[in-house]
């Protein structure tokens, strides 16, 4: 039996992703990028999708499964997304900005 890796909510928050509402059977996380928005969708069956919206266009970078956190980090780097833990995460919305 194969096992698939899905990143934890804690790891995704450390990468700068925030959780957003999503339909049943999936969990959606997004973060801003230099030129748009990066989104990772985790599905109950172990698949994940990476999406990037740039200048109003949705680019599908990857859909499939990964076996480990190391493989996820390699995948993120292959699609040119940062794969490092933020040292001082900034909240998306701050009333004291």
C-alpha cells in the first residue's frame, strides 16, 4: 500500500500560507507571490494541486501526489515557489499598519 504525504497546516503557515474556505473534500491555502497569488489545494485522497494566479490568469503548475516533505520542497522549488520557513511571518491583515 502506498502512502502519500500532505503538509500539515503548521508547515504551510510557516511557509506563509493562510487557510481559506474550500468545498468539502479539499483544504485550500494561499499566499501572495511577487507577481500574484500561490495556492495549494490538499484533497482528502492524498492529491495536491499547486495553482498560481498571475495578472488575472490562473496557471496550473502541478497536480498529483508527493511522498515526503523533502519531495514537496523540491516540487515547490521546481515551480519557482519559496520552500523555506519564514523567520518572522507577517499577518495578512493588520489594523495597526
